[in-house]
C-alpha cells in the first residue's frame, strides 16, 4: 500500500481515513486517482475532468470512504459485495466493516497490479448464532464467499493452531480466493495452461479425492522443497491460489516498504529479482523485529527455487488480458 498525505495540509493519512486529524478536512478515496482526496461539506469532489463524485452511502454502515458517481449511491467497491449480513444479525453486522475494509485493500492492490476483477462478486456471510448457518470460505465461478467470523481474532487464532497454519488473516483469505478467480480468467490459453501445469501439476486430478487424501494423510514428505505451504500440496488449484496469495503478500509489503523509504524501489526489477534482492532480506529483518517485540515471525515462510518459479509465473499474469 502506498503512503497518503492530505492535499490541504500535507499531513500523513491512512487508507481508511474519512477526516484529516490535523486540519479536519473531510476525505474520500478516489479509485480512479488511487488517492485520498478532499471533499466538501456535502461530501462531493470534482475531479480534473469536471466529474462530480460523492462519498459512498455506506460510510456509516461499513466505514467505506470511497467515492461514488451518484449522490446517495454506493461506490464500485461496495458494488462488488453481493450479500451482506441481515440487520437482524447484530454480530455479523458488527463484523462486516472489517471484512469490507480488507476487501477494499484487496481491490486497490489488484487495481495497482493491473488485474481486471469486473466479473467478481463477494458474499460476506455470517456464521453467527443469529444467522444460523455454517459458512465455507471459497470461490465458485466468480463468487468469493467469506465467513465474517474470521474477523474474530481469538476464533481465527484457535483455528490457525488447530490446522497448524503459520499464518491466517482475513486479507490472506481474500488473496487466496481471488487467486482461484484469476487462474480461471487468465490461465486459459494453451501456452499458459501448459506452463501452469508444468509448474503446479495436473489440475484435472479429482479435487475431492485430493481433499480426502490431504486431510487423512497430510502433506507429502519433503514438501518444503517445492511448495510454499502444506495447503498448497493438496491440489494444483490450491497450489496456484496459495502462490498467488504470497505474490500479493510480497508485492504489497514491498510497495509499502518503498513508500516509507525502507528501500529504494525502482520499478524496473523483475519480480524474481524483487524477491531475491528485496523481499528475502526485508522479510528476515521484519521477522527479527517481530522477535525483538516478543512476537512470532511476520513472514514465517521459506521460498525454495521451485516456488520462486511459480511466483514468477503468477506475477507475469499481472496486466495481461
């Protein structure tokens, strides 16, 4: 994520700011400009082309600060949410803003990298007692389903430990599931499909059988030599999605580091070189900083050569039709 500053007083801003805490200016996020812009007392902003934009109607519902083209309308990020918790579900409604914030972060990242997500929608579902349903996180034909209970830190940490996962976050779920969507949209030509299968394996293998094997037998011995996580070993589809998620982890963190002068980003290096020369030393340093604070590693993963090849492949899909 890039850094932001108030256009009126130049004070630092954060992505979800609706007001500048220094000068009191009301703010909105312009997706077109990928920047936080000042809005007037009516919540409007006029861009350089003379188009009038309005703060999203969901500001008080989900904390959305994005600009919408119609007064009283909702923004393009909120348009992506197909289903949200019912008002009769107070727990799900309380969890909804955090999930939407993570989704907006994802959308900006995908926009920055040049991925078209115009056919994607999200079902933000609640597995609370009031909702009375079990929600399965996943992707199906352009629909990403998210369990809002994943916003509960204690619950999410308990599941992470039960599944022996080194990392589990709501943003991580979103990045993984959108990886399935990107594969379905972009890995379609004979050349790409052949290269993808060369790297990740035969995706025509029975998926349910792969799930059963994974949860009954666990990952194969020596999985660390070829996969980024144990979950990636389950099926080539999951390997791609896990790899895509880590591509986004790395890209976003490196962009943030460059924005705060932790390294001098040039934009000219290949993704492979970015991992070798920037990400590996940066992640080691961040892990050590976390340890200095008595916390676990920020990035508890190792990137062997075969995984770097996979990362390079998914990075090559950015900005392509």
